[in-house]
C-alpha cells in the first residue's frame, strides 16, 4: 500500500477500534484481517485510510485531468476509474478520479502503485516544453489522511446509508460524488460501484470517524473486513484490479483498457500514441 502516513504517527484514527476487533496488521498500520472475520456478510466495511489521495486544483486542473488521465472527461460531481499512462503507453496506475469542483479534482489509489502515481503526476505537472509550461499554476497536494477513508460495499449498502440521510436528501448515484450529512457528520460520499455491487467511498472528518465507524457496525448486516478480503472483492468485481498488485512495468493492451472503460475514444491523453505503437 502507499507509504504516505495518514497522520503524524502513521496510524489510522480507527487503530484502537481495530484492536478491539482483534485485528492483525500488515506493516503495523494496515488491517490484514480481523479475528473471526466473516467476509460473507451483506455489506463489507473497511478502513482504507492508507489510500493515496492526491488533490490538484486551479484554473488548469481540468486540462491537466484530461491530459494526465485517460478515461472519461468528468463533469463536476462525477467520478470514474481511469488509467494513467506513460508516454510509451505503459500503465502507471488506475486510480479513482473524482471531480469535486469546477477547478478541483482528487485521485484516490488504494493499490501499491500509489507512490508511483504521485511521482508521475508530479513530473507531468511540471512539464516544460521549450519554455511553455502548460500546467503552470496547478496546485498539487498530498491529501492522504485529511479524511478517514471508509469503503462500504454490498448488496444492501444503499439501504444502510439511506438510513442516515435526512428526508429530502439523496445519496449520489453511481459514478457521482456528493457532500452528505451522515448522522450530522459532514462527509464526502463517492458512489463507486464495483461491477454490479453497490459501493461507497466515505471520506469522514477524523474527529468523527470513530462515531461513524461504530454506528455503521451497529447494523447486523455490516461486517468489518481487512485488506485481504477487500482485495478479493476488488479482483472479483474489477477484472483489471489484479494487475495493480504487481510491481514494475505494467502493460495492458488497448482493447482491454477500452473495454473496461479505462480509456476514452478521443485519445487526447498522454500515452495514446504509445498504445497505438504497441498495437502496430
């Protein structure tokens, strides 16, 4: 997983909650699994606060997103898994790109390639071509740990979260993001969707994370799972996810990337020519 700590001590705000559930840890931070873990529940809940979160903002943010990310050109409030490619057409990573405002995006990467993605996007943002800096003024930040990130996924995840929404409000539909009050806790709610399975990424204020974690676990159909079970869910629902666990150079053919919706048809992104040369 990405090495960026989600707080000064490198531990999740939910670390004490994980200990109470008998968690075993990977690298001392990431929950590998819980004692008596039962990942066959209707809804799985996982703390993914070690996820790499990169924020970029400014007047050139939209053009940067459309050049650096190969998938759908997002409107405000939309999200999608999108391939990020090198100029040669190799895959840097496949983060979840979220457009949170007119001039603001966040890229979320739970895979071990998060650090590589951060380095590549930093390089791309500082490109200078003969004195021309197309992304000058872009504000980039490592936002890992500014929120506690939870993933809620399962057949009745919609119903569980709907219990928190006040009358007249709605959860975001698949492929969209919204700011919602969950039991009076202001959260960013991203409706990701894993295949046909409803899934929500919840970005929760650190001071309210324990309260929401305990509240979600009060539902009998919600079960906490560690990273092993979560990775199994991703691989079973997203055919390309298994590739991201491998280090080094990653090549995926154009047909596969397009078929999974990870690249768009207009090919106006970094790496498009590289994909064409591979095909040739």
